[in-house]
C-alpha cells in the first residue's frame, strides 16, 4: 500500500543517504518498478523497521541484493540477519541459485557471518556473493 511504499523509501533514504551525508536518493527511480525487481519492506510488530530490494539479473539464477537498510534504533537486534535470511529464502523460491551484493565496508563482517564471501574490494563498496542451497 502507499504507506508501506513511503516507509520503504523513507528507511532507505534515511539510513543509506542522510545518515551517511549523501544525497540523490530517488524514490521514483525506474529500477524500483521493473518486473524482475522486488522491493521488500520488513515489519516488526506491525512497524516498518527495514527495507531491501531483490533484483533478478535478466531472468537468470543470479539475484542482486540492493540497498539493505535497518533503522538505527532497530539495529543490533537481529533484524538485519532475519531480513537477509528472508531474502535468501525468497530468492530460492524465485529460482535464484546465487546472490550478490555491493556491501558497504562497515557491513562486510555482517555478511561474512551469514556465509557471504568477498569477491572484489576494488570499488567503493565490496562485491560479495553467496551460493544458495
């Protein structure tokens, strides 16, 4: 619904842009509306606490996890872990066999604890992958 759509963007804009001193977040970016991309909002006790988008790379078995964000007051409570585990499970239902993400440097250890592997550190964000069972 519209309130959830606004919460999805609000969380991502606040956590990934405003708190990091960045601007330019686009609520209306065309990628948000592509059929192969799935925006996901995570609720805790009915309240929006996190957001992520899962993209399917041109219909093949590769998924791309984009712009994972958990509100600061909800971090370090297992919500991020639950979100990624839910994304991984959802990806398998879509036929995805491998996921990749461009992780912020401060999130690399988080992903490694969940079984992800560093592939490339040459860009601003670290490229990581995980093969799904």
